[in-house]
């Protein structure tokens, strides 16, 4: 297992602009696919993202959500990485309300998080 850590400014990021997911789960799946295709996570990580979202919402407000995997699935994290979806039309993220940023530029995020991190958002480093 890779035990090196990266500083946030060196974290690789995959970005998809003008994404058009139909709902929260589609947004999570799209972000999970970016993470897997980039080699940040193993197959099955998207299921972990979806399971986590069913447990508790990762929507933070201001048009931002930070889906992340379940702690039991930390073995699926291969290396540090971040995926970002820019969603111009917003995403319905629970309770039927469309989530948009104040500047009308909706964003949806997904990330891996380190299993031993005290911060639970944005960047992942395998333990």
C-alpha cells in the first residue's frame, strides 16, 4: 500500500465541465467514474459513494456537495485524488430542491477521503 501523503496543492484533480446529471445519484456516479478512470479508486468505489449518500447527505450548501466513500471501503482508495463536476443547471439533491451556488453556477463534488484523516472532505491520501 502507498503510504506517501501529498499536500493539497499537489493533489491531482479530474474536472468535468458542463455535466448534466439528472439527479443526485447520477452526479455521484459521474464523479465516482472520474475517480475510478483516473486511477484514484478501485471498481466498487462508486457504490461506496452512493451508500454514504444514503446514510447522510454530503450536500454542504452554496451549491456544493462532497460525496465520499464509507470507512469500511477505504481499501478501494488507491491514491490521492479529487473529482469535480461543474453542473450549470444544478442537481436536485434531496427534498426536491435544486442545489445551485449563489452566483447561479452550480457545482457538485466528489472526493476520496483518507481513512485516517481528521478532515472528511475534498482530498484523499491512502493510509
